[in-house]
C-alpha cells in the first residue's frame, strides 16, 4: 500500500503550486472574479502547457491519458487556491462528454478544447438534480427530418461562455447525449454567477431541431456516469484542498488573535473546535486518497465515489462553518478568503447529487 | 397552568390580522419576502415602521407612557404570530429594542424627550458602536477614547460591525474615558446626535451574502457634546448591562421560525425529488422537517416560559444565554434546510434581484432567491451579541456559582 503521490505528480504539483501562488493569490483571484471573463487567459495557457487541459483524455484523442491520482493531485491545489478557471466545466464535464463521440467533427472540436481555444459545457442537471433516466424531463424525440430537444437544464457550469453545449436528454427510456449550438433557435441561455465565483447558466430548450449528426451517443448513461465520477473525484479533491486552507488559516488566526490578553487558541472552546476541524480534514483527506487508490486499481465504482462525495461535503461543511466561527466578525466579510472557501464547499455539496442523494445510494445496497 | 389565550383575544387577533392584511404596501410585502437578516431592507422597512407608528403599533413591547401599546404578553405574542405569518419585514431592532428601552431606564428626562419619539416613529435609525477591531468577545478592552474638553468629548479611535451605519442618522456607543482600575470601570456610554460630525468616516463592509450591512466607523478628533452621555462618566459598562436586562423580556422569535418552516414545507412540496415525486414525499426530507419542527417547538415552549415570566426560567441568570444560543443555532438550522430544499437554485448569486423594487427578475422563485443569503447571513448569529462560546461560559458560570 502506498498512497503517496509519485515524483512526477509531486513535480506537477510543485510547478502548479508556484504558478497559482504567483498568479492566483487571493487578491488577484478576487479581481479576476469581478471581471466578466470566464478564464484568466495567461493561467489557462499555462494549464495547457503543463498538460492539465489534455490530462483526462486518451492519447488517441490528443490527450495524455492521465490517471485518477493525477487529477486528485492537481484538484487539491485548485481547491486550495479557489481557482475559478473552467477546468471542471470545460475539461472534466463538457470536454469529457464530447470525447465520448468518435465523430470527426466532435473530435476536431475536442482538439480545440484541449488546446484551450474554446469552451464546451455539459448541460445535465435538472430541477430534481440528477437521478435515473426515467426522471429526466429533458426529452429527445425523432421528428421527420431529424431530432427535437425540449426541456430545462439547471446549473450548466460554464454554460454562458461555451461555444457548444453537450446536453443529456431522455430518448424513449435511454439517455442520449446531443451537441447543441447555444445560438440555435429555441435555445435560451440565462447566464449568472454562482456564489462561489463561477459562471453558470440555466438553459431552456424549446423545440430545438437537431440533425442526426447532432446525436453524440444514444445510450450514454453508463459512460456519462463515468464522466461524472471523474468530475466528482476532482471536486472532492478541491473540497479537501479548501478544507486544508481553512484549517491552516483558522489555526493561524487563533494563534495570533488576542482577546482577554491571550491568544484565543488558549480557550478550550476554540481549541477543541480547531481540533474537530483537524479531525474532519484528516478523515476527508484520507478517504480522498483511499478512494483515488481504489479507482486507480480498477476496484472502485459509483458507490465509492458517492461515499466520498457525501463524506467530503459533510466534513467540509463542518470545517467551513467552524472557520467562520473561529474568525468571528471578520470571517463574515467578503474581504477575507474564509467565506469564499465555505461557499465553494457548499456549491460542491449541492452539485451532481447532494449529500442525501449520495448517502442513499450508499445506504441502499451493500458493496 | 393555563394555555388558553381566552376568547376575548380572538377579537384582538382579528383586529391585528385585518390591519396587517391591508396596511402594508406591495413594496413592504416585497421587502418582507426579501428579508434575509435580522436587518430587513432599510428604506422600505423604515417606511413600514412609520405606518405602524401611525396605527400606534410600532413598539408592542414599550410601556404606554412612552408611546408603546401597553399590550399584555399574550397580545404581543398574537401580534408577533400574525406578523410573522404574513412574512412582513421585522422592524430594525437597534432603536426599539436596544437604545430606546435603555433610555427609558437610565436616560435623563431631556434625553428621553429628545430621542424616544424619533425611535418610536421610525424617523431615526441608531447604529450601535460597541465592537472594535481588537475588542470583540473581550468588549471591555475597548480603546476608542473620549477625552473631556469643556462641554464636549473629543473621540479618537474606531468602531466595527456598526450595522448599517451608513444609513444611520444617530449612533450609540461605548468609549474609553479612563485607563484607571478595572477595564470595565473606564467606559462611558454616549449618544451621538448625528453620524456626520466632522472627523467621522463611515465605511460599509461587504458581507458573505454580497450585501453591505456590516460597517466600520473611524473617529478622528470628533467633538461631541457631553449632553449625550447616559449615566455617569466611567459607568458605561453598567449602563450597557441595563440593555441586556431588557433583551431578556424582548420579542418572541419562534413565530418567525414557524413561518420559515411553513415556507420550507411549501417549497419542498413544489420541488421534484431525485427519488420521484416531490421533496415533500421524500421520507428523508420528512424526517428533516420533523426534526426541525421538534427543535422549533422546544424553543418556542422555552420562549413562552420566558415571556410568561415562569419563575424558575425568568429568574435564572442563564436564561438570556440559553435563549441567545437556542435562537441563533435554530436560525442556522432553519437556514441549512432552506438551502437544501432550494438545492441548485440556491447557488446563483443574485444581489440585484434581492433588492426591493429591483428590475432584475429572480432566476428561481422567492424562496430560492433568499435561501442562500439567509444561510450565509445567519452564520453571524452565533458570533454577534456575545458569541455562543461566551454565552456557554456564562451558562456554566451560572450553573456553578449558585
């Protein structure tokens, strides 16, 4: 058993960490979040040069066939620096869904995504969140000269900036994936910012007409699940990276903040809260590394990722809420990073199945 | 023991209901729906304050001699229930629940005459200047200094978490007037007639919810008249304690918790579940709702013992702290379930749509609009007004020193 990162992964973490420390400090991050850009071009280009954009894709698709642990190794840093680049949205979700198609046009678009020139988004979640195909309300139907798409998708990450949308829809009793141009008639994209500084959109499809070539896959449930699992692994790593930053910041603050003439970490109520944060972080990171190793060995599945996602969300909330409490009034301000980490953790908790959803999946059947 | 409000109170309830059904403007109702904090949307809520004042109902808890309603505790509870049920914006607490009652107890006759009417009518808003960057839980260590000079004090220093200071026209504050003796002994309570004295600078601070509610105030040789002092010089710590005494008998917050529970139930019934049907059909959500209701019920019962002056609760020095911890942690639990039900629709940042009269339509419904800001804002409830860590110390102390 060995849960350490390889020396190559440590090197990658080292150079990514240096880049982010230099270009993505909290003040620079906040300045960028206040702009309307979806990606910080200089950083995104660097991601490309480091191979991050090609990481999850097969070599035959212009990728580098990275492993689960490669992804976790960088995911922790993305969380630690509150990186809002469209990595999850365009690479792990949109790009990965696109990569499921062998069609020449789709492969050509994927190469542009990997090159960092364009963004694609995955439109999958609905009002009920995610769940079995039969609950999906987005539908794809055959009409005389092609296909027709109807329905509404929520929290389409990067949806307002993507040149192409990959949309899941129920066709009879199967999950189909289609490729949609957001400028097409019948598509309404309502873009917004999320509480954690991301771009997302609500996207409505009303009688959107697609040609047969727009259909990426007509039975995509299992393969889309695999895409989501990998994205959830990276999001869990981000949450753990955020937890580490929160723990360090809170312990540091409690050691220097004085009340009643002494540092507040000398009060047992505060010290024990910090100890509980440390326990939560330790368990979350252990589960992250263990689950990653399971997946890497080909022994992990949907159930393991559900368990990880639920547990990281629960423990992350404890750490995030405690960090605000330990910081007191200053922790309630937008000027400190603390609340931004909490909001990132809350967002991760809500997306692609909340904690109840994943715990029920785990609880419903023994492994 | 008698839980019955009595039939004569039904007529009162009807009178309250009739007024609250008809008096608020659409804008006031909108402000209520968009309230995500103890501090409801400012301008609209102050306008509503003035309407209530015209009816004589702006200060249910004040004695009649100061323009209060003179209502019994039962009447006040009924008013609070009917008010919360309609989700009207709560009046801002600083004047009505803090500085007003303090003046009634300890103010000079001319201070009462000068300031109570404006608090009652809603013409004045008072910001509270207690905390400082280095004096939070350890409030008595405060260092913002006032030096006597003729008929004036000259103030230098800083206050923080002065809620909505940039909207305030008046301020009450604690200042250091002596460094001799125990730190509690050199503090003085001051009323500032204005918030635009030369040398005063107010800066709003953006909070986690994206709104500017928090503030800080800087004092650079600010000259204020001594006539604003309440109590003796260096006795401000005791003066401020009188305020705490009043807060014990303050207004009930459980009716607003029940109103939020009703909101959550309605939202759950309108939201599809990943397991089929709506969230209201979902046994896990049903358990969440049941647990929350049980928590609210226990708190509401405790609150009723407080307001009915049940002896062992009313006389217990731990009661204010138990009340503060229970209500704050309950507010947070309510807010967590709100965000869970709002789900993905809680994630859009909608600062503009939350403003009263905004031209920006919310992305989801009203409930989804306020769930996350309410959650984020309520993280402060366990920090402010004496952090829950401090309150637990007080409860323990009361337990061990009997």
